[in-house]
C-alpha cells in the first residue's frame, strides 16, 4: 500500500491526471490511482473525467486560469489555525463553532 500524500496542490493532481492519461489509462482507472495515493476525497471521478476531456481537447496547462475578482483570504496559515481551533473544541455545537470562528476569522482577516 502507498503512503498517502496530504494536501497536494491542484496542479500536482492535474499533472498526475495528464501523465496517466498520456499512458492511456481510462478516467476511472486514473481516479482509482489518485484515490490510492492521495486518499478517497482527493477528487470526484466526474472531475477527473472533465480534466481528461480538457487534455483530449488539447489543453496542456495544469494551472488555474487567472480570474478577476476579490483575492482569496484563505492561506495555509489560516487553514492551520482553523484546524488547531477545531481540535481544541472537540465537543462543540454549531452555535459555539459559529461564535468562535466569527471572532477568530474576523481578527485573522483584519491582520491580512
């Protein structure tokens, strides 16, 4: 069994899809390979099929297309801090979760 790779970049997974597609694997087989290495929640089979179609249609870029709009405030640091808070609040209700994170995220976003 393979060791699971945690938190891969989207472009990494897309690169693997492109590589396995070039080796003539089916979308279903590519999805099984991704799940074996990255875990079952890495990407749905439908999204894998969509990327296989993109590559069949000639797309070579595995990176997201740049888009206009407000930049995301989500960062690796924010994800780490949210994860730490969730682990500290092991027995919480939705209302406690909401109150805790509204304050926490408000403070975090103000520093950005």
